[in-house]
């Protein structure tokens, strides 16, 4: 939860609560990958859900102190390998338009395939579109 709360800007309400994360972890088809630093502290993680040959990247977060160290790249690459071993062919992701992580997703081969207008709400009256992205795994 420390990484979750540090990684997501509270302006957009994108961080999950402990209850949301805990309830998701007991569902079938969930894959949680974590990255630990030299002090055995988690500094990044990714959460995937899988159904048959499709998967969704639910969350990817890196503590801001440890960003720009390829942690997200390494976690995602590990996830692709595990998902492919389980027969996953495509990986989906939904993200707020304007999310600074878009450069990461594009570098990993995700392509925008859909848009939900005004899906996310900022801390004021501002709204943001949700983008649906897809990456082919195999």
C-alpha cells in the first residue's frame, strides 16, 4: 500500500484502497508481481487478471523515488513471459488519457483501441477520457 499511495496522484483517485486490493487478490486468475530493492523492500508491482487467453493489466506502480530505473519494464517483461506460458494472447489496459505512463505502455507495444469519454474525474470538475489499450503477447 505504501507504493500504491506514493505512485498514484491523489488528484485523480486512481490508487486502490487496501480493501479493493485485498478482495482482488483472492480472485482466480490474478497474478501479482513485485520488485524488491536491495533492502528487501517492495519498490514496484504489477497486478494482472487472466481469463482464458486474455489478460488485463490492472495496476502497475513504482515508488516515485525508484522511477527511471527500468523497474516497470522488468516487471512487465516478466509478466509477459508468465502470461504467454499460460496461453495468453492479448493483454488489455485501461488508462487515463494524459497519464504520464503512456510513454511506457507505447514503448511496450500497447496500442490504443478505444476511448471512453469523460470516464475519469479529477479532484475538481475536470474529466478525462479513458483509453483502452491492447498488446499482443503471442
